[in-house]
């Protein structure tokens, strides 16, 4: 355990075994004989854990499978999220995380595995979100000329023009959580002298979005930093927007009540809202939750279109249409192989399959929902 604590930058002096002997809080260790063992209640774990602390769940069994660990992770969500997995065998400890793997230098005396977790509140805090987005900003921008770029841009165009865009001179569009800005840019390119605004928690994302807008000839473009729970647009004294597009943002929110309230306030009466995100019950995401102990937090935090529709209708929006896009397993896996090993040779037919089946799903009233990793909806806000 000491090797793992050192790797995590934690101290053994702060580690408390569950159940704690005193009222003190700190990093917390729960030992299980096997992955199917009984966990303490989430309330008791949260009560013994220091704010921002680590929860370490050790399993003494050496033959624990990834699906067993995934099931354990699912029991601990949404209170906790796995940030690293350690497996020890023959005195060597190997760490796996979403950022890669490594073998620890310090030898270990006991075989088994350890899940390292932090609270959802900590993982999805504003500071952690900004740090993560800034670090990943360039990778989310897309690279022209790369094998997957056509699919990258198609998905953003599909979102941007899902609803009829206003053509009045100078109509306003807000990219609500812009990332690299491409969804808002694609919409603005289809409008007449648009006023484009965009925001993101990451200053680096906002900078990239501003560069992309300028390079695509959009003159009236303004970016700010902020979160959907308290959006920086519209500021006090500013008008809401004719069209608001939120693409892949909901699943990053730690507070859905505030997020939907912020989104609703950004759309003007008579305006249009396009919202899309990942579909947690697609065939691919279901498979990943069953088999992978390590997943991005947004895959666990994703919500169904039915939930989003219910929340927006509570704010008075009128639903118009729902569709899926971005085919699920095994298409993303095939595209990855195509891009990394086959120089993109399979990308054109895979992109065509996405376009055709997304069109069929739209025409048939979202009858193919489970075939897609992502959904998109169109709403209007009554006058």
C-alpha cells in the first residue's frame, strides 16, 4: 500500500482504515476479500473521508477481473469516481489510468488490486474541470488532413444545422460550452451576418475558438470564460440569443438544476435551442460500463434525451425532434483502427454509414436510439 500512496502523493499518516476508530477524517482505506464483497454505505464513507481525500478500496484476490471491478465501480458511483487502478503481483505494482500506465519502482509485499477513487464533487469541481480542459484543448480541436477530420467536422455540422437557422440580418448565436468552437462556427457560417458568442470553462478553449472563428471569416465573434451553471452570456443588460447550441456539455455538469436554468435563460422568447450529448444506454456505452473499471467521468454522468427533454419542458420549452448520431460499438473502434493502422482507408464508408443511419433515425422519429452514442434535440422557446 505504501507504494500506491507514494504514487498518489498521499501520506500513510493520513490514511484511515474503515470503520474509523475515531471521529477524525482523512484518506480512507476499505479492504474487501473479493470484488463482490459488501461495501459500507455511501453516507458512512463520505462521513469518514476528508474533503478532497482519496478512497482506496483494496481487494485481496489476485484473479479479480475487469468486469468485477467495473461492477464495484458502478456501485460506488455517483458518490465516487475511479481515478486509477493498481494491480500487484510478484512484488510488482502496475498502475492503470486514463492517461496511461506505469510500473511502480517501489516493491510491494501483498498481491491483489486497489481502486483509487475521489468524490464526484472533487472530480467535477470548477478547478479540476478547467485544468483538464486546458490540458486537452489542442486535442479537441481536430486536425485538418488527419484521417478522422471529416468525421469530426461532420458531427459538428450535424449539430449546428439540426434546426432551421435564423436568416435575419445580424441574428445571434450562442455556443453554450464551446470547446474548440466548431459547432457555433458551423452555425454562423450558414447565417447572414451573424453575431457569434461562445464560452467555455477553459481559457485555452476560448482562445482556440476565437482563432477558429477569425480564420473562418466570422467578424462579429466574442468569447468569455465560464460554466453552464452560471453562464457568462447573456450578462446583465444583454439580450438572450436567437439560437443557442449546446453540444456535449450536459455530461460535464455537476449540478443539473443550475445547468438547465442557465441554459434556459440564454434563449430568447421565440428562439431556438439545439442540445446534444452522449447517450449512456447505447450498446457501446453499456458494454464499456460492464467491462471497463476506468472510464471518463462524463460517461457515467451522461443523461438520456428523455431526461433532458423533461427538464427543458419544465422550463417551458417546446420539443420538436430527437435524433441519434455517431454510431456506437463497434464503429468507433473500427474507425480508431482505420486511423491508426490503415491510414484512414475505412473512414469514408464508416462516415457514410453514420450519415445514412442518422438520416434514417431522424426520419423515423428516433427509432434507432440504441445504435448511437450521441443524441441531439431541437426545442423552441415560446413567445
